[in-house]
């Protein structure tokens, strides 16, 4: 982007309406998620290592990426830097996106409709409602099993 001759700017997702207090950005289905195999005999230790790696990455890699790469190298003006801060400071993560595959893509329902240029939300949802609910129940049962297994 540094060598681009075309001008560009950075903006957050628009507000839903004037009553929304802040701008929000969302992580979608391109998020790295770690897993620890059920067969692991050192689950707790593996969890500690992953937590430490994530924290160190946040403090080093992610910080460097935003501050040095995005702001110093690629942002062209102070407004773009302010927009990067706005986007980063109001970042939300919807677990519906993370588990969309396990819920038979219920989390992607709106994207699917937009891609199909369809306005038939009710019809689409009605068609798949029982599948979505069954998959959500399976996911909830899996989480409940983890709580019981871990003494929770």
C-alpha cells in the first residue's frame, strides 16, 4: 500500500443508527483458534502455554503490527491513524462466527442471504431452523460436558 498512487482512507463499520454510542468492528471467521486434543495428558499446562503465547503476541507482534506497520508505514495521514485506533479500540468478537461451522453456518445466515441477493430472511430461517437449533443444542451439550469433566 505504501507504493500506491491512488489515495485511500480507513473508516470503521458505520453505526446502526444515531442511538449507537460508538463505532464497532467485528472479528469474523478468520480468527486463529487453538485446540488441545482430548487425549492430551497435560491439558492444563498446554492451556498455560497457549495463554502465555497469546499474551506475549498481543504485547509484541500485534503491538508492532499496529504501531509500526499500519500506523507508521501504511497510514497516509493523521485521520487514518485515528480511524485505526477507533477500529482497534472498539473491536468485538462474536462467538457465533467462531462456531458457525458447528451450528451448520447459522452465524453466516445474513452473509448467505446477501451473497444470494435474497431478502427472504424469514423463509430461509424457517427452512433451516430445526437444523440450526439441533446444532446449537449439540454445541451447548459439548460445553456442558467440558464443564462437568473439569469439575465446573
